[in-house]
C-alpha cells in the first residue's frame, strides 16, 4: 500500500468514527438557520444518517454571516432556549454569542498540550474589546486552572513590566506580538527576570524562522487553530507535526465550489461541525481556510495547518477584513481629500503589513488625511494601517492580498 492509500484509509477511519456523532446533531428544532438548511437538503423528517445525506447539507460560509444576521439575529444559529452570557462583534460585523458554560470554545486541550496549567500565570495578549479572542483564552486558561493577566493588545512597555514584576510564566496571543513583547522586555529588564517558558500562539502564520527566534527565549511555542464560531479545531502537540483535531468537532476538507470532500491529501476548505448537543448548533460551517490532511504517528490523521483562504475576507494580524468594510472606509475618506485608495496586505519577514495606499486631491492636507485614515481604520476595521500616499491607485479590487 502506497502513502496516498494509507492516508486515504486514515481519513476514512476518522470519518467513520466522527460522522455518526455529526449526524446525531443534524435534526430539526435546534435553531432557525439549521432548520432552513436541513429542509433544503430534504432532511426535515430524518437525520443525516449517511455520508451522502450529511454532505447534501449546504456549507454555511463565514462570508455569508453578516448579511444573514441582518435578517435574523445571530444569523439564526442559536436555539430559542440558549443561555447567552456575552455577545461579541467581530469584523464584518459578525455578532457572536458566548454560551454560559465553562470554556465554551474548548481551547483547554491546546493549553494542556502546551504545558499550561494550575501553576501558571498567563499573559493573555488577545483583545478583550468587542472581539471574542480575549475571552476565548481567558475562559480556557481558567478552565485548566491557570491565573490570567488580561493584557490585551498595546501598552507593551506596561505589559513587559508586569511580566517582570509578577513572574508571568506563559503567553497566549499572536506570534508576532510575542516577538514584540520579547524585544520590549529586553530594552528595560534583565534577562533573568524573563520567566515565560511556554507560549500558545494562533490567528496568524508561524514561519519556521520566527518560531526559531521565539524559542531562543521561550522553550515551548505551539500553534492552535480555531474560529470564533467553531472554537478549537486543531492544535500542535509538537512543532510542525500537524494539528491534532479536537474530539468535539467533525472536520471535512471540501471543494469550495460544491461542498463535497476532496480526495485525501488534496487542498480544500476546512468545514467544521460541532458535535456538542447544545443551544449553538454549527453544522458544516465553512471557515474559508484552506488546508489538507497529513498523516501522524502510526494511524492518526491531522490538519497541515492553515495554507490559505478561499473566502472574500482576508485575515490580517489575526482579524478578518471584508471587502465591503474596506470599500466603506475608503468611501468615508473622500471628505478629507482622499480621491482613491486600496488596502494591501503584505508580508515583511513573516509579519503582516497592512497598508492603505491613498491618492489625494489637489490641495489636501496630507497629515490630516493620514490621521483620518488611521482613525477610521481603527474604528471600523480594528487595525491601524500604514498609510502610503501614492500618485495614483491601480485599478482593481479595494482589498488586495500580496502575501503569496
């Protein structure tokens, strides 16, 4: 048996184990949006007990959620008896509910794999303001018994001092922000005061070169992968060995055009079904991320990681930017003399660079236009761009990803 056949057998075994659990949650009456999709698939009176029936349920695209939410609250994805503890607003906007239960996004296994537990004080460098990432990892850290320093993003000098003063032992956040924290710490504190020896990073790429730099100061640096809707999808147990799948999800790698699983080893969209039988049923949710299956160990199958995007939205610095948001920002800057503009995502040594290329009308105050662009982007996109004044903006889309 060749390697391709072995991988196909592993994927088939994974599907045979998880598909019955996924089929069990595909029933009417759990949430309005799911009811509609089951009816469209001809499953109004029976569960999707076969692979063909399950795959007949159309994939729900993340890009479709903003428009769907204008029709029905939370996009109709929450049941009528849901106990919603918090509501978040991700870029889009996408309004996302948090159910009132411990570690609702289930990131605990990823923290445990990283060695984070009751003896740790974690600096959580994800945003707590409106977007769910900060609370995602706050809940997970508390779930594994760790204490949390809710640092968020920014004020890096103050964060570095707190890391030194409190003996922080673990980090959660973007890999690029960990590099910034390390560099900021080194400017004002002795190396002996640095005690962070484990880090769980997510929401942006972790190139091999950057991981090597981070590991000069942090012995364990592992990746996790998830979304605000699905929670944890996969996580590393060792560097660059693929992402172990969370047991509470059923993952498919699908053709973005027809929503059907692709052959084992081929690239496709990560499609997720939550296996928890609670008030937030998520069935065949298209993340927009591209990945493929890879083998691990003697019989396991894992995700290769996030290898690209298929949706209209672009992820930059851990946040999604949608074309309609970019167009709205550009249009809103005409009153300060911006005659044309586009947003460009570039990469600089593995770090995302977000640039607003703008052309200005004659006589425009350049400093005022730059300040207005920065402020509007922070307000609507939650990302501060580098504003680059150009003579003319090329024709084409308002949002361009040049990271390759």
